[in-house]
């Protein structure tokens, strides 16, 4: 009986600490938004969507159009903030993130964002001249930025933020502090938005 009592006490303590840890994580689910983070929509919107994404992730590619549709529906009440989170298992995700961020320096982040996702199957052999022309940017400036690793600080900052939040997969979307992992449809995202607009 004594052994059973001790085991019960140990289990209770473990559960209490586990519950406390979960509570702390839930309270800490507001992503930090950095000045360099690209965004679409109203900067003062009541609801902020923060997407942790990877250009080599198929589900992330599918989520792009879903999020565009959601933004079209909510326009002035929602903004979408981009955070790259290239997974270690994807060989080309980090390089693609660098290209997108270097395009941001020339004011063409979202154009390059779409080009990279549309060329997801060939990220390992991108023609920089072609994608620069398609995005309307100077390829020499792009190459200089890439060679200098100028975008890496921004990328590493968002990877660290994702790790702080406990992000383990892409896409991971935050609707204010509420996290939605994996590929979500418009209904799920809009339901979370409506909850925050109440």
C-alpha cells in the first residue's frame, strides 16, 4: 500500500508540472513580429496571421492560395506576416529564403515569394537571371546580396523565433496567439479569425 501511495504521489507531481509547462507554452504563443518581416494587409489590423513557412514544403505551397483567399475576404481586418522556417530536411529551402529576402531589398519580396513557390520542383537549379527578370529585379544586386549572405540574419532571427514558440512543422500558422499546424483550409482559418474578431 505504501508503494502504491508513493507512486500515486509521484504521478500527481509529474502531472502538475506537466500542466504548468503546458500553460506556460500556451501563454507564450504570441510570435514576435520584427520590422524586417514582410507582410500583406492592414498593419493595424485586429487580427494578425503569422505564417512559418518553407519554400520546399508542398503543404506550404498549397497554403499560399488559401491565405490569399482569406486576405481577400477580410482585407482591412487582417494582416499576414511572413516568417521563413526552412526545415533541415529540405536542401533548398534556406537558399530559396535567401533569394526571397534579397528580392525584398529591391521591393519585390512577394513577387519572388510566388515565383519560388511556383518553381518548387526546380529550386535546386534555379536560373537567377530568369527569376530576377520575372520578378523585375536587378540580378547583379541579387547575386551580390546572396554572396554576402546579407539575408541570413533575418532568416536566423525567424528560425530562432519559431524554435522559441515550439514550431516543429511547416506550415504553422498563428492567428494572433492561436496556432494551427499543417495545411489548413479557409474554413478553419476563417473560424479562428472570427473568434478573434468577437
